[in-house]
C-alpha cells in the first residue's frame, strides 16, 4: 500500500516536471534571441488565385481583390494611425514602414536622419556617407517599404494599436487592390524596388506576430 502511494506521488511529480519543461521550451523559443533578427530576408510574395470580396465602407460597396499571397517581417521604422474621417482611413486605419535586409544589421535602420509618414506618403532622409555604407540609394530603398494595412477582423484591428516604432514584427496576408464605389481605385504595388506615390503595398492582414518588442520607448 505504501509503495503504491509512493508510485502515485512519483507519477504526479513526473507529470508536473514534464508540463514545466514543455512550458519552458515554449517560452524560451518564443523569445527574441531565437528569432534571427539580423539581415532579415526580403518579403515573400507568391501568386494566388484572384479572390474578390466586398465590404461596406462609408456606406459604399467596396470591392477588395487579393492579387498575391504576402509575408513581410522586419523592424518597424515608422507608424501612422488614422482617425477614420474619410473612406480610405476607415478601411486602412494605419500605415507602417518596415525595414529588412542590411537595415536590420547592427541597427543600421537608425542611420535615417528622418523618416515620416505624411498624408499616406513616406518622407525620408539619410546622409550620403550612411547611404554609401549601406550600398547606395538602390540598396537602401530595396530594403524597406511603406505599407497600408487593412485588418481581417477585430482581433487584428486591436493588434494594430500595439505596433510601435522599433518593434520587430511579421505580417502575413495578401496584397490587394481596392475599388471604392465612389472614390475610385486604390491599387497595391507588386514590386519592392519601385518608387513614387504608387509604390506602397496595400496588405490585407490575416496574421500578425511580434518577434521583438521595442523596450526603449
């Protein structure tokens, strides 16, 4: 009888240890040191079947077409949320600039002397020496992008509110084109190297994950 009680106690202890070990592994491998945050790969864009769906924005029937599967991860260089006063701002409530590649090596992204989002446009500056160190203009602009984010559901919308400059995040979803019933078309870029007012990606975000939170705020 006594030996049986010992056996049951030992079994309980073993089960507790197993649970603790599994929980520890989960916690450890979700910490930033186990994510490669140096020289992060460029966004992954793959073909998909064009999928059209409609939503109501500002009492307009708004058509959204998925044109490519998309995953992007990197460091957040700038964030600009929008107060929903017009149709576009009600659909895409936040813009986020994300950097990868050599911008994520040795905190190179901090070499920007200015980087701001103004009226859905990205304005940035970097001195010539810093730009040369990073391979020149073409290398710099091919390692970051301006992204207009559309949320899939309320949970993703809530998560948008926690995105901060200096965070390392991963977004997954689709590049999309938008056709507003009254306000015309709003189309995504499909290239990482284009420039100008139409060079931004419009991302329908289905998943968001933090690889590292900025604790220096």
